């Protein structure tokens, strides 16, 4: 707004400015303002170099002689330089979404506040350091910053938390602070659709590799975003659409949080405290707190509506594995490929290995596509536990 007024004033375009602005008034009086410095707005000869943030109010237009009204614009600036930017509050499980948001906020001069599921906060401490490196603030969830967090802590001070609880805290934070907005990293359909670039690119990569459609497409499923990102572009080709002739789509989840394989299909809250709208999905109940498995990003009681509907209508299969078998697959992959997958990713790898073994058994060639959703370099404590026989198999 301020830029626009300045431009119109400099170009002597008071009349269109007056028409555009009308008699609007706004009652904002920020004590702090952040701004993006745009050198192209500088007109040094006119003494209008933008060397600081300014907030414009009290714009007055006075009628004068001649064709166009002559005007003066009274401008007052407040909050020079630094300011309090809007805050983004979010939840994070494994810490990938929290890291991504912390970095993005850092790029745009916004504050980022992350409620990180307590189990992951303690299992993956370097994720917190990543977020803090990008200027984010991180607390273990449940925390005593919110009513939702306090209620859980009162019931169970040693709780490992869950994604549902962390969502309640972030939503409450945003709902009770006007300068705070909530960002969700999975579960909702629009998040899934953003990620479909993964599947669209995978299609092109397969084509370049001289393959047609894959026989099976797999992804680990926490809220459903990486799986959907890879699988949704294959829906028009898949078995459900083609009477069993297209690629099979497979969701892989932990036995400790078997939403798609054992949950009920029902309307349920997306968060523990029941603050979100109800979503039609498979759910283990919004108060379900899964055991603290190392795949923290898969500890969610529900799943994205699109994924749940695909499963419900037979267009997608779902399979669940205990974490011991998942870590066996992770070790096999790490030793043969040289990269160490995240425990969440290792679910998809377990599924892919079992598909390959089934194909071998059947004497068939199968093109198996899975999503390598993240590395496990910040999960080495989990590998350590597995290597030294300390991993609890749930
Ligand atoms: C590496 C990794 N893979 C998968 C997931 C599961 O999330 P989603 O189901 O939204 O893809 C997570 C979540 O934190 C993750 O960190």
C-alpha cells in the first residue's frame, strides 16, 4: 500500500490515486514493521530513498485548482527498521517438515515456532539443531505453552506425545495469537497435491530409463503426503482404474500405528484435543498415542482423506510392518546402496524388498517404484540401538 501511494505521488497521479483509495481508513498502528527493501523504489533526486521501513497513515487529499485536484499526502512513519514478523506455528514428527518450514521462514523474514513430538525431540536431537540453525524455535510436545499440552501433561507427565497432540498445540497457538498462523505439513489434501511433482517426475524418469509404467508403487504412510506425492499421478493408470491391469499402489505403515490396516473408516478430528474440523478417514481414534517407535513421522492416528478413500475403494493396498523387520530392510539397503535411509523411508524399502522377493518366488519381472522420502543421518541413534540389540520390536 505504501509503495503504491508513493509511486502514484511521484508520478503525479493523484486523481487515480484518490479514486483508488476512496475514503478508506484502517485502524492499524503497528509498533514494529518488517519490510523488504526494494532499490527500484528509490528516487534519490526527489529525496525518496527507502532506507527504512515505513507505515503510512493519515493520507489526506485536498481539493485544489486546475483539472486534477492538487493534493498533499501526510505521511508518518513508525517502527523504523526491525520488527516483529508474523509467526508460523507448526507441528513436526520426524522433524523434516519443521526443518523445511524453519528454512522457508528464515528466507522470508518470518518467525517459526515448532511443536516437535516429544519422542522425536529426544530421539532425533540434531533435527532440533537444524531448525534452530535456521532461526526456528522448537519445544517438545506436549508443552506447557498451551492448554492442550498442559491437559496431556497433567494426565501423563512422561508421555511420548503424538502428531495429533502436536497439531493441537500448534492450532491452539495460532488460534490464540492474532499474529500467528498455522502450517500443516501432511494429511490435508492440498499438501498431498503439492507433492505430486514427485510422481510426475518419477514418470519421466521411468520413461528416460526405457520403462513404461511400474508394476507397483510404494510409499511409507504417516499422514500420506510422500506416498500420495509419488502415487497420485499413477491413479489414472492404476489397477483400480484398469480392472487390475495397471500398477498396484501400496501404502506401508508401522504395526505400532496401523491406521489403514486396522483403523475404522469414520469422521474424526485431525488432532488430539478435537480443535480441527472432523475428517472422513481411517482412524485409530484421535486420542490414540502410539508407542515411541523410531519412525516418529509415521505416528499419526489418521491419514489423508484422499489416501483413505483410495484404500476404502480398493484402489490402493495397505500393509503394516513391525520396526524390527523395517530396520532389517534399512540395514540391507544401507549395505547394498551406501546410503542410510530414515526409519520412515525404511518402511517403503521393506515393502519394496518384499515385492522383489515375491516376484522372484513367482519367477516374474516386476518394476518396483518406491519413494525414498528421507535420509537417516539424524537417526543414527536408532541404528545404534538396532545394531546393539536394544531396539524394542513393536
Ligand atoms: C522421512 C519421512 N518419510 C515419511 C514421512 C511420513 O510423512 P507423510 O506420510 O506425510 O509423507 C515422514 C514424516 O515425518 C518423514 O520424516
